[in-house]
C-alpha cells in the first residue's frame, strides 16, 4: 500500500518575529520609500527566506499597511502618555505635544511620501482617517485646557480652531501637495500648526526667527 507523502510544513514566524519584520520594513520604507525596497532586500536584512517573509505578509502592500498601523500605534501611545500626565502645566504640555509630533514626522522622508501618492493612494485614506481621529482626540482637549489657561484667545471656539487645523492639514499634508510645495512631512506639519497657533503677523518689536 502506497504511503501518502506529507506536505512540507509552511515556514512560520512567531509574534516577536512579525514585530521585527514590521520594525525593519518601517525603518526602510519610511526612509527610502517602499518602491526601492524589495521583499528580497527585507528578507536578506532579516536573515530569513523570502518564503518565510511571505508566510507572515502575503504581499508588500500588506506589509506596508502593517507599517502604517504600527506607526500610528506609536504616535497614539506617545500622545496618550502625554495626555495622562496631569502634573504638566498647559504650556509645557503644548510644547511636548508639538515636539512629539515633530519627532514622529521626522521619520517620514520625501521618498515615502512620493511612493505613497503614486503607488498606494488608497492607503493614504487610512492615514487621513487616523490623523483626524488623533487630532480631534488629543489636540482638542489640549486646546480647551490652553484656552482656560489664557494661552489661546477665547473669542474663537476651540472646536472651530480644530476644524481649521484639520482643513489645513487635509489640504496641505497630502503627497501631491507636499511634492508641489517641496515640503517634508516634518516641515509641513510644524508650519501648519505654528501658523494656526501663532498667526502669520509678527507682533511689533519682534523679529521672525
């Protein structure tokens, strides 16, 4: 009686391995763009076969989506920690929030923005949705506290300031417009937020730095 051959076992990666794959892909994709980084490149850096890599992520698009979700998890975790720090006064909290945003956006280089606009515009919708949620959740409460502390003018409701911020972010912080204006993600976000918080007019006696 002929014996039935068993199928070769599919390679697998444990959760720690999956996190390592995402970490390496995140570093490479955000720095160099994802068009120029192949799955072969990632497998070589990770020291695993391409078959094993594809067992965890069936396509580069699936890995790219995992990278974006991982990035947003880190952003939300950092903002959440800052929001929960009740000992920090409003002025310090505002600067910490802006520094946090600047640190996270500095990781995203122009090549990634270019590739996202050309190759994966559907994933940019995920980015827009998540960033709207984060801005409403964390900056909305912070602006209310800043208004109560007299740091933000009281004749404009904070929800309107948030809507203006969201509108500016949506209009400028997208791949085609960033490339048109020659802005990095870091410079774009910092310029939008500073303009909304500080205004465009330089007070008398002050100089622009």
